[in-house]
C-alpha cells in the first residue's frame, strides 16, 4: 500500500478527488476540519495516517496541511504531490511562514511539485521551488546568488539547466494526450 498526500488549494480539492476517480480509477479521501475531527472521534491517533481507511491517496489544502504540520510530518509518505506549487516559490524568504512550515513538515518525503505558472519575477523563484524539493541542488541562497544571480550568457544558462535537469521536468499537454483525455 502506498501513502500519497496531495496538497492543493482548497478550491481544487474536490476536483482532484473527482479526477483521480474518473481518469485513473484511484480512490482518494478528502481531509478537512470536519473529517479530521470525525476521524479523531472514531479513534484515529493521526487522521493523516492512511492505514485502514480504504484509500491510498489523501487530499487536503495548503492551509490545512500547514496547520496540522506535526501530523503530516509523522506519516512516512511514499509521495507528496503539491499542486499549484508556484505558491511555494518564496519559501526561502523568512516571512513565507506557510511555505516554510510545509517544507519542514515534508523534508524527508519524496515530492512532486506541479505548476503551470511560469517563473515571473526572478530566478530566486526557481531557487525556492527547487530547494523545496531538494535543498542540496543549489546549496544555500548566497551560493545560488553567486552562481546564478545574473544568468546573462549562454554558458551560465546552460549550467543552470544542467543543474536543475534531475529535478525539473517540463511536460506538455500534447505529450500526454494519448494517456489522459482532457475535457
């Protein structure tokens, strides 16, 4: 059995639940305040622990996962999928509390970050997202700034592409249309 956590904006939780069932035949459970309290009433010590709930995928919102970070951290996730991951791009900034809380809670979990929103302001957004997945790719913020703070020539751009190649994949819709039917 796999333990998979999907963290998504609150307004996309039900869409994830429906599409996992319709497109992939995967049973999932939504975890929110009401179902969390009910699970505790039913005797669960940690409602994030999927053992025995009949689903291998748990879906919750960013805010809920951050609010229950200790519970999230205590589960040995096989995979954590984070949708609309561009919301985490400022994790390196001290005032990005939710991002930092999630990063700390998921530090030992394998993660897939999904976003269709390109980087908008600076390469530091790339640093933030990549460091959320693996802190070792770029090292600390000062190291990243000194190496890639001003990518102005082809050589430094190529070096950056090589550095992120193991952790950053771009998939176009046309590449998966044979497998996933889009409406």
